[in-house]
C-alpha cells in the first residue's frame, strides 16, 4: 500500500537509516554518546564519533532531525549535552525506507537470515 509521504520523503542512506532507527528506539532527546553506544551494540560495527556527528548534522540540515542543548550534567564542571529529536520529515523518510525494505525482502526472509 502506497503512503502519501512516500511520494515526498527523501531516500536515506544506510547509516542515516541506522541513526534514525536508533533515535526512534532511544526516544526523542537522546544525546550523541547514547546514540553511538546503541548503534555499536546493535550493529556490532565500530563507528567513529565523527561519523555519527557528521550524519546527525546532515540529517539536521535536511530537516529530519532537530537538536537542542540541555542543562549541564550534575557533576562538578558538568557539560551541557546536545540532544537530538527525530522530526516529521525524518519519520516519513524512515517509514518509506522500512516499507521499501519490506517490499523488496518479501519472500526472502529465510535466505536473508542465513547470509
């Protein structure tokens, strides 16, 4: 079934999809270190911090993610963390990517699991 946002949602790269899924999983307001840890644990990939922040910046420029700076952490000299929120265009693009993956992989589940 075609969704109206599929006509307007941009196509995402693989790592952009992974970052958006992590944001969706962690809940809006996640900060970079938590996103990085989630991605590394789930994908078992070694991801450079710079790669994550470059991707978050690109998603922000595309208006798929917005960021805000939170309050300082409670410990002495605590830093303010930058938090990220998935925005509506990011949700639509992620939904499009997911529906595309499901359509393309339909009937291949058993084969894909063994690859």
